[in-house]
C-alpha cells in the first residue's frame, strides 16, 4: 500500500479543507474485501478494522468478501474512482476484482487501480482490460527497491522484482502507469526513481509514513525490532531530509508530493478532491 500508505481516509480537514490521503488522488473509493493478505505493519485499514472490531491483529490477513459492497452499483462520477483503497488485488480474489473493475468501467467511470502489484494479477488485468486503456491509470505502490525492506514492512506483499516486472508489463501493454512511493520505506528514494522512471507515463508520488508508532502499536507490531526500524525511518523522514529530497527533485516533472511532504516544504495543498497533483 497501502498507501499507500494507502491512508484510505476520505475525510477533509475541518479547519482548512485541505485534501489528504486518497482524496488527493480520487473523488471516491471503492472496496469490497474486509482484510488484506499483505498484512502491512503500518496499515491504516487494519488499524481501523481492529478499532471497530471488524478484525483482530491476527485475522486482518484473512480476506473476507463483503458481498453487499461487491454488488453495490457505483454510478458514474466525474473524476477517478480509486480501487481498492482498504484492501489489495490479490490472486485469491482476482476474478472478483476484474468483474468489479469492469462494472466500474461499464458505468463510464475512470478508474485509478492502486495495488502492490502481483504479476499474476497485473498480467490478467492488462490482458482483459485492453479496451479501456484510456480510462485506467495504474498506480503501483513501491516504497523501496530493497525486497528485504519491503518484507520487513509488508510481509506478504510481492517483492521488488515482481512489482517492477508488473510495472513494465503494464507499460509495455500501453496502459498509463504511475508509482506510489508512499510510504517511503528507506532513504534510497533516488535509486527507486532512477530504476523505475522510464516505465512511468504519469507520475511518481512521494509521501511520508504517517502515525507510524501509533499504527504499529494498534496493529500488534510494536516489538523492539520494529521500534528500532520505526525510529530509523522517522529519522530518514525528518524535516531536513525531506527538504533535501525536495531540492533534489523539485524540477522533475514526474515527481509529485503528497500532503505530508507539501506541508514540510511549503507547497500549496489542494482543497479539491481528486486533483491528483
Ligand atoms: S496492501 Fe493491504 S495490508 Fe497493505 S496497506 Fe494496503 S490494505 Fe493495508
């Protein structure tokens, strides 16, 4: 993610109406699974599911279909609908994902497909959705080029090589492609940008890790190893480090900055849902 962090949050600040989380990218979210087998340690959706007693620390990784949500008709909206935002597209439910995306498209929507990409899933979706390339934007979440780092934070999600392979496949198939490097998982962002830029037609979004210690604690992962990893990551995302990163890439037209970085470097934060900029 899974944010994305897939911060998944569709609220707006009550004070200044700035958009953040998924509202920076899309006018609406669409989901139908409860749980996510990737089981990312920083997952916002897991934190919410535990808080509202829909899931436990251990059961979050079990994906359960919410059938009423699956069959809900999502009518046309002006702007991207982000799918999914509180789970992922995994091989176990790939058939449902394709069916759902087709229903969104057949209602004349544009779809932002956000995933930590499994190659099996991306190959299948690209082969099935070729007629809709103009209304699909892939956004692959890749927070590090180091698979050990990915495994530490996102234990069951695909490794770096598989995510890169998925990106290249979608790019070669003629789809619009983008990267979510949110949350950034180390201090090797430049290496990631250098390695992936040529396969990105749209943008590489950079964003900080949000509410890390709170989420690790809520999600049952605040052990000594993860506390050390979290403190290292917070150091890498200090204001001075973020300002250096911004200086290095502020003139790169492919790089976009999430709200967590905009407020550090002084960029204007959008007040309009789904501007995707
Ligand atoms: S991929 Fe799944 S577990 Fe990871 S952040 Fe997204 S919803 Fe949470």
